């Protein structure tokens, strides 16, 4: 029922075909697969249904591809939060990655001075930061780039060209 409509088995929140919600079943299957406890036949059947074993990794890969496309077209990776590239909300994704990078920086700073860091959930990993740095080393400026957002609207309303540094 879910796969024919959505063409994948990645996120089935809200779907309850039996007594167990589909997302609970999917989570259990993914954990078993990751731990090596899922038999080969179940893996093959799930793959045939379009199972996404690592949805967060797939989502990051999709965002990274959109980031590369944006940077290729614009010469940088500082999209406004409203930016969309090939129907992907690359601006919102970039903002989320900048937030995750800044969280990782705060955690590292706390760790450096011996303060407790608490949960690291949501912090950008070093590997993902490196991948984004490879696209554009300035993708995560120390300042917020909200100042860029009014500029396109201003230029559209005033018929002027705004110069930006690349």
C-alpha cells in the first residue's frame, strides 16, 4: 500500500497496516540489518520493495548533491534559506547544516575547557563538515547570512543590480 504510492520504503509514519505502526517495524528492520541479524532473504525482499536502510545518510547525500549543484551554478554555497535547486530545498538544508556545524563548534569549545557537553545529537560530524568544506570552504560563515535575504527582493523592486563578492 505505501510503496506503490511513494515508490520507496523510507518513511512510513502514520501508516499502520496491522497492529504495529510501519515506522516501528521499519526501525526494527533497520536496527536488525545494521547489527547483522537480518537474514539474507528478508534483506533481498526488503531491497525489492525499495527499502532505504540508512535514511539519514540518504537524506544527507541528497542534500550534498543539491549543494554541489547550487555551488556549481552560483560559484559559492551560501544560498538563502528560500533557495530551491531541482525541487530540493537546498537553502533550508544549508541552514540546517550551518546550525549543526555551529552546535558541533559549541560542543568542541566546551570539551576543550573541560565543561560537560551533554548530548551531541544534531551536531555535524567531522566527515560531513569536510564534505561541505570541499564544496565551498566559506559555506558556514561565523556570522549569520540573513543580511543576504532582503537583497534579491530589493533588486527586483527597484530594478537595480546588487554586486556581491564571490
